[in-house]
């Protein structure tokens, strides 16, 4: 794992990326990295993520108690801690409010349709967690059922959380979610969607096993209703799902303890 000084620089860098790209406004959003088994380095509360310095960051223990830093930790630290506890394989969490994806979350719409091949391979599916008041256990209790199975979650009427094996991966997933949300929005504007299905979907699921994203546990996009598929598509879909469950159940190289 990178040294603490390097990780502080990475949080500053990706915080600025979030702000520069308009994924957060004002003091919104938060980022963190796992320093070791017992300590998390996180962004402070009430600071613009585009204007932080390394010395502004806070170190907390796994109960959220402050161990180092002049500022108070983000009020969303409970969400970060839940994710670190549930996912031993990840070392970084990013939370932001990117406009389009948050729009889907405010409309009560998950991003689970398999519309774009790269998203199916790299991220799988992005579910929508029910609303929970920010900064309270309600919020992380709403996320909890999804954390073991997905790497990116929409938070109803709030925003998006992503996590990964390092901060770069966690941030990139945030970009992928927002980009995919923009594409999905265009399909809604056009009034047509042609979700991937059948053998095409099956091949993408198998490709996940060879791709870096296969280390993600994210599930197959689930929003295609069986009723909308013809007989061939239905057979392909069921085959794809059983291939996926095999991939998920087989221990892979570098797989995490579950
Ligand atoms: Zn938020």
C-alpha cells in the first residue's frame, strides 16, 4: 500500500477532479482511503473538495473516532466505515453528487439496464438504495444490502457512492456511473432503449472474468424483464446468469475474503 503522504496527495488530487468536473458543489462529497487494518484517512467536513490541502485530512479509527487531524471528519464517515467493514477487498471510497446520476437517483430510477457493453464488463449494474437521511445510520443501513454485491450505488434523492481497490479505481467508477447516466438519459430523450440480451450479454459476462473489472463483484444488469425477451434471448439470458453465478462462486486470483 502507498505511504500516507502519497495517499494524502491522491485524496487532494481526486477531490479536485470531483470539483472540477462538477460532480460536487460547494462542500459536498467525501473521499477516504484505508491506511491499514485500523485507520482510515478521510476528508474533513465543511470543506470544498477542490480547495483542500493534505494537512486538512483527518485520520479516524474503524469506529469513526478521530486519531489525527485539526478538523472534524466528514459526517458521512459512517457510510465509508460500513463499506470498509463489508468489503475487505477495497481500500478507497468516493461519494459525490454528479448531476445526471443524481438526477436518476432523485427520479427513483436505478441504472440497471445493460445498455452499454463497456459498463456491463467494467461495472456491471448500478442499483438504487432507498433514501436515508445524510449523516445518520439510516443512510448506511439503506446501502448495506448492496455493498457486498456492487461497486457503485445510487443513493435515492442524494447521490452516488463508488469504491475500489485504490482511490484511482474508486474515482474512475464514479466517472463511469456519471457517463453511463448521461447515455441512459439520451436513450430516454430518444424514447427508445435496446438493452443487450441473450448471447451478446453472455459474452460480456464471460469477458468480465478476463478483465480487471472481474475483481468487482457487481452483478449482471438485472433490469431486463424476462417478459420482454424472445425464446432465444431467454435461453441466452439464463445461460449468462448461470455463467455469472459460477464466476462469482469460484474463488479468483486475488479474491477477497467474503
Ligand atoms: Zn452526499
